């Protein structure tokens, strides 16, 4: 992709984001989330355009790590949105957050192959 196209795309995205922030009335928190999502999407797009994803396996960072990072970002964003904007009792939010954290820890253990080590531990005689 030519550099001129990349620069024009960044200018258009920046202009659209500025117009949304300036002229569309919405809560500041929602604007912050929107800005964050757009910035993350643009950064990922730039990394893909410049081919940096191709170098990750050479650096010892494989596809599982990229999948883990993207999954953690998405789950964290969803938890933030739920905790911030969905009205429910604090105890229920705490239980929901706890369950999500436990599930993520178990998933991370599976992804990195730590379940094999857990099954080797024996309690008792």
C-alpha cells in the first residue's frame, strides 16, 4: 500500500474522530471508549500494513501470544463496559468479575500448557 494512501487514511480517520468528538453530543466516558477503540484499531491496522505481524514468529512471539493479548484486551474492554454502564448490584458485579478472572486464568493455563504441571502435583501420601 502506498505511503500516500496510508497518510490520507490516517487524516480521514483523525478528521472523522475529531468531528464525532466535537459535534456529536454524548457522554465523555463513551467518547473516551470510542477514541480508545479507534486508536487501537488504527494501531493494529498500521502494524498489519507495515508487515510487523510477519516478524513476530521470528522474535519468538508466536500466534498464541498475539491471540492471548487480543483476547485479554477484548475481555477487559467488555468487563469495563459492563462494570461502568450496566446497572446491577455491586455484589453481582464482583461475582461476575471473579468468574471471568477464574475462567481467564484457567484458559491461560491451558494455552501455555500449565495443566500438565498441575496434574503432576499430589496432595497426601
